[in-house]
C-alpha cells in the first residue's frame, strides 16, 4: 500500500458522538464518552480492531457520561483524566481501565480545582496532564504529573514464583493458579510490549536477545491480574 493515502473503514456503529476521548492501546483503538446529536453525554466505552475492521462495545464507565476528557495508554492500561460530566460539573478525577480484565479503578485525583479540556500524555511510567479550563471557566497553564498510575492496582494473591529477578538470560514463571491458561505480557518502560504469550502452569521466557532493561510483567486470568517490575541485566 502506498504511503500518505486514505481509505474508508467501518463506520462507528453506535452514535455520531463528538467531544469524545480516544487513544490506542494493545494494537486497538479506544473511544470513550462523547456527546450525541440529542445533547446526551455518553459513558460507554468502545474498541476498534484494525485487524478485522470491527467495533465492539466494552465495559461502561462507572459514572455519568462526560465530554472534554483525556484518554491515555500506559503499559496495557487506559487512563481517563478529568472532563465535564452530564450535569455540567468539571472533574479532577483520574480513572484506570484495565484492558485485560475490563475493570475500572479510580486513582488519586489531581489535588487542584476541577478542570476539563486539558491535554494528557505519558512518558515511561508517568502520566502528565497540562493546560485546561477550570470550573470557573479560567484557562490554566499548570502541568501535573502522576507517577506510575499503571502500577497502582496489583493483585498479590497469585502465589506466583518469578525468578530470577534481576533476569540474566531466562525468566521462569510458575504458579499453581496458572494451571488454567493465563496471558503474560511484558512491557518496557516506554510502554512498548516486548512479550505476549500464554502460560499454562509454568513458562520460561528467553531474554538473551535483550540488553539491560527495566520492564513490567502483567499476568492475567479471567479473575485476577498480577503485576511486577522486573530488571534485565
């Protein structure tokens, strides 16, 4: 396919939303919130699959619809920041959506006045949020940083053995809870997925081709998610 060309894809099949929030995570497009032509603010969450040109509706945001939020991706986690809800209140809250489990978690709010329409971006393990309009309609130039929001929700009841850490050439993962198939993903600190494999009982992963790197291991089953920071030396 030649570069710098456009082609039509599947239409968004739910409503002609605007002021929605969008991002890209785990090779899929994500869209949440938005206002319909009837001025209804939505709280549904949608995913676009480029591989087969299809849309799905996923787990609804656990609160009123909103607009003018920011959606960011960090190590397989989607993060919603601030916005304006359906009753006209600006927000300073931060929410995390785990794409592996479909569960929403509320994180620590920005410790400042409520705001909407700002810009969010991620670097390594951190979330940044800058500019915006506050609840008094004042334009802001502040920049806020949240350290490691994707690591805040950790399930420790996996009884999982992970060794060695630091890693030299191979990493072995085993757990009696992994007798059923579980998904194993490893991200580097730039949020790039470097491993995506299935575990059933135990797994040995070859790291010999990787140079020194700090990374995050995420193991997920239908009911649990386990996260751990690793180091390759």
